[in-house]
C-alpha cells in the first residue's frame, strides 16, 4: 500500500460521479446472522458494477457499541466484528477498485463512543479529560447542567450534558454514549489526521465528514441564544483551519472530501468549499425540497449559484440513511422533508410517490455535478413504519416515542423474490423486520421487469454522460414544466403540472420515467430525456 501516482492525484472523477451509499448493516448478510456485513457487500459488487456507479460511500463500519447506528465509534482502525475484519475491508476496497468502483468512508469527528479508550481514561480521572468537554455544573451544588444547549436530535428535549458521580458534567450534542471531542486540543487534531492517513494508505479515495459544522465550540460554553452570531457550537470560524489541515493530507493521496454541512446561509456554506478546504458538501436544500416546480427550480438555481464562484461541483441527493424514503415522501400531502414534522401514521399514496420518484431520478441524474444514491432507492423501496418494539434508533427514544426515528429507511434490502428474508441473508432473521410484500421489490424480480425502478436507474446512469460537463441552460416551457439543456442537442423535461405537456421538438426519446400518453404527450409527474439533433 502507498500513495497513488501523480496522475491519479489529479483525477477529477468526483466532479461528476454517481456515488452509491452503503448502509452495511442493511445491505446484504454474508454470514447469515441477520446483520449485513462486508462479506455481503463483496458478494454484491457485480450488482453495483452493473448498476454503473463510480464509488461507494460506506456509513461507519468501525468498532462500535451501536448506540447510534455506528456513529458512536470506539476504534477508527478496527472493523466492527459484526461486519467483518480490517483484512476483509482491505479486500473489499481492492476488489471494488478492480471493478472501477472507488471507496469513500465515513469519519465522525464531532464525538466518539463512550467506550473509546480516551473517554474511558477520562472517566478514570486521567489527563484525557482535556480531550473532551468536562465542566462543573451550575446551581448551589453543581446540580444544573453547565449550559442550556439544545440536542442535535430533532424533537429531543433531553439535556446535552450528563453528570458523573464525581459531580462533573460532560458534553454530548447527540446521545450520552457519544461524548463530544475538544477540537481546541492539538491531540484531537493530530489523531484525526492520522486516521485519515490510515485509511488513505488502504486505498480509500474519499471521506464523508459527519456533522462537519459542529466540531468547534465556544470555549466559554455560553448559553444558547437563538440567532446569536457566532453560534457557540455550529459553523464556527475555527473549523476552516481544521479542514485546511485535512485538505493538505488528502492532497497527498489524491483523495476527496464531502461534508455533511447543514447551513441555511448559502454564503457561509460556500466557505467550506473553498479550494483549500472541502471538495464537496451535501445539498440538503435539494433533498428536502417539495415536489413543486418553482421551488425545485429555485433550489437548483441557488445551488449552482453558490457553487459557481468557488468552482466546486454541486451535489444532488434525494434520500439518505437519515431521511424518509423518496417514494414515501413524494406520496404525501407535504412532499418536503423536515425532521421536526416526522410522525407516525402519515397518509401516503405510494403509487403517486413512486411515479414522482421515477421522474426525480431522471431530474437529479441530468443535473451538473455529483449524484448520491442511497441503497434501495434504485429499487423504489418505501419507508417502513416499524412496530415500536423493534425500533432501535435513539431519535425515537429521545423524543419520548413521538418521532418514528430513522430505522424506517434502514430496513434490510430485498435481493431474491423466493428466498427466506427476501434473500438478505440465508438463515438469521434480519436485525430490522422486513414488511409483508417486501419481496415485490426484490432485485431479481426487478431485473426481469423491463420498466422496473432498477432498470430505469441502470439505463439512466448508463446514458448520463450524454449530458456532458457543460452548464445548465433553462429552456422555455409551459407553467409547471421544467426543461433544460446541458450538452448541445440533449434536453431534460419534467412535467410537474396537473395536465399532460407537449414535448419540445426532438429527433428521438432517450429515456422516459413513464409512458407517454396516447397523443405523445408527457403525463404529469413524468420526466423525459430527449435528443434534438
């Protein structure tokens, strides 16, 4: 293992890639114990190659007590035994690369697990306490938390401080099992740069940064005041020096970053994408945008405008491991996404949602930049409303049971129509239950169905290069219809109006998300890729 060649370090594959998100626990179970693992992923690499993706982004696969789906990391240099071993991870990275598929790993720098050696030593009273945020409490006897910061889990009213028997409190913006690191300490910075090198040396070519805007904290730890600038724990200026240091490490290996940066201020968001910081960041405005022509066009325009001055590619994503599945969201009265509005029992028209999700797939894959595809979206999987006794996500528990949590989009994938547990694994019941009818979405069944969601995605990814690498140009279109060109002679048209729309003049149809009507018009909630020359 070693550094890539200079030619590789200049490779800009990431600027227009299709990147597939793998939630290992739910992807494929290779050893039959009910939990997805690296053996399962390795066995399905031919499927991913046939799908046509350029890279795989793996959610955390590290040693973890799994109190928050692996985002509570106990050891960044070890694979959790439930998933496999470090040697197997190295094989997976190499085998994927042989198929032309790169690997992106997830780094969680804001916090570690309470089982991490550093925190265990801190609890024992060692100097490692300085690597976290330990403080005495307020009140006459220190019985009150040091401040009133809100939890980063939507709907949670639980405090972000936990008191220890010795009277001190420690900070955790998420669960008590995820103590926040003190990024003002040089050892924290050095450790994470060493972790980056560890994985780059093993062939990893990218890193997704979890909660990228939360690392730095105001050292005074003041109370939270809504709207106060600067925020005491979000988007602090100190972060940019951290990411400049990370970028220097990545540049040695020709590796790239994508940041999870939730910020409403587009100017501040763009700062993370300056040439010496992160390469890309997730576009949450597009992900949460309702199925509405004006709002989608505005989201697209604003995204491209905020990226243009700094030369960074935009990213497009419809769903991930934290949000409601696309076919479900688009089948509801409110087609946007907001953590605060998630609730049990929301009425859903899956046929409508599926039709819109198919059109949205063609829309997103026609846009300039990088597309992220969450596992199972290519199968049209719906959100699953799980029975309360099977939910494991801490968001559900920390909300007092009002938030259904995120497990509904993490149900194990269906691979084979006639196999036990839909082919996810050979023996053990999956860690989350698959609902009745899950086999109707199975890969093997969709492979045999010409107009399936899977075959739509495969063909769209195959054809995507026809759009070239040029800018987006909006074209005149009827109200409620989005139409644009990228490469000369290639158009994308999406009808979000209530009535069918006439297609612009064209020489042939490259791909449609659904059939045209009997007059050759584009039905509502349908998209088409057209060639005009």
